[in-house]
C-alpha cells in the first residue's frame, strides 16, 4: 500500500472519528437525554419524573460552559459552535475535549449544574458526563474519572466558596459512558463513591459532609440483552448500527422521547460516519494483510533465488506505488536478521 494512500486513509478515519465523537456529545447534551441520565444514575433525582427534572432541575446557567479540567488552563468561550449558554435544548459546553496533541489542555465533554427540588436550601450538584469510544486506554480509565471528579471539587475554591467556607462544597458526579467494550463490561454500571467506615469506636458523621464525589462507569452493549432503562436508552441512542427510523420508534415508544429533527439529523450522521469508519478499518486491515503477504513472497524469492528486491518485485509484478513501502519493510526485516 502506498504511503500517500495510508496517510490519506488515516486522515479520513481521524476526521470521521472526530465527527462521530461530536455527534455522540451533541446527542448526549439533549436535555431530555440528560434528564434520563440524572433520573437513572444520580440518587438525588430518582424520586422525580423526567419531565420534572427537565423543568426544575437542569440549570440554564453560564457556569456550564466550555470548562477546562486543569485549573491553570483557561476555559473556552465558544468551542465547536457552543457558547456559554443553552442552545436549542442542549447543554452548552458539550463539544469540548483535548485541545492539544500533548494533552496540555483537556476539557470536560459535558458539565452542568443540576438542582435537587423540594429542599429548603436548594442542593446544587455539579454533573460531568464523558463519552468514550472504548475502554482501551494506556491507563486505568477509573483513575482519570476520579481525577476529573477531584478537579470539579478543588475548582470550587474561589468560585463556589471563598476562604475557608468548605461547608459550601457541592457534590460532584462524573459519569463515564463507554462504547465498544468487552463482553465482561457490556451493559454494566459500576459506582465508586466516598463512604464511612468505623475502625475503632463509633463516630457517625453526617453523610452529606463526606459524600461529595461519585464516579459512575457505564459500559454499553446490546439493547436486547438488558432490561435496565438507561442502558437500553443509551445502547439504542449511541448505536451506529441502529438506523434513525428504528431509533425513533424505540425512543418514542419506550422512553417517551420525541425524535426531533435535530436528533434525527445527528442519528443519520452517526450511522453514516459509523459505517464509514468500519469500511475504512476493513480496508486498512485488508491492505495490511495484502502488504504482509507480498512482503513474505518477496523475501522468499530473495532468499531462495538470490534475487535483489527489485528483481523480486518484477518477478511478482508488484505495482510501483507499493514498492517503497515494501522496501522499508524489507530493510527492517533484514536489519533484524
């Protein structure tokens, strides 16, 4: 496979993956989707209906802006077409991610404030939702999730509270939605939180004073293999295989979610991009297999008939555009030997 062809395919795939990621975040940032996530994943909202959560709990506030994870990094003001406000029923700041090749600037995917209704002093929670294409990372993803939660707490200094008024710290949730996970993680929800444990004696602290951070890891799978509503909803919503018409039917019938024109468009784009990414991956795998086969044949001829690389190329009628890549691989193989 020619180097130019490989680069072009890599660029195409990278662009498609970036657009796919953007679609996922835009779908997740729909208020009705966020309301379902809050109801199913955040204990404080379980008593309330999805409609009430949309109406009373999700705060339309500039604080849900394009926010940098690291304190020494500036917050964005208008990244990916989203300003610091609620736009078209979506939560602003949904399209923010790593902004540096070296990961020098990292943004939350989605971050917003949610208010628990019916309390004398309204309880405000800070919610972060992250979408991951898979669980295959070079580090334990749970450690990154805990870091994000910790940053949401420490960042409240001089914003939510001043000086030593630590009693004003708000509880944070970091919810990680992972697609394309292994079978053992498919359709799973795992919660990590701060709990109290008496070691010696019995001292009981008020739970709200230490229950300040919860991390929830969600692994998606097939909608047909789970009866948990939020898993079925996300499985259907974020599946690139499920066609938009099928998504619409399931979401409207099972979850009372009207498939707006904007959501339908995003679903269409997601399906098309997902198909394109799969085709690119298949083509790249096929090209790699063909290259390995030809490399094996060329090396065999060179060894058995004492031919030069050029003579082996001619004997096997190797196309000119593939010879440069093969020469590089031949040099590598001979250097190893």
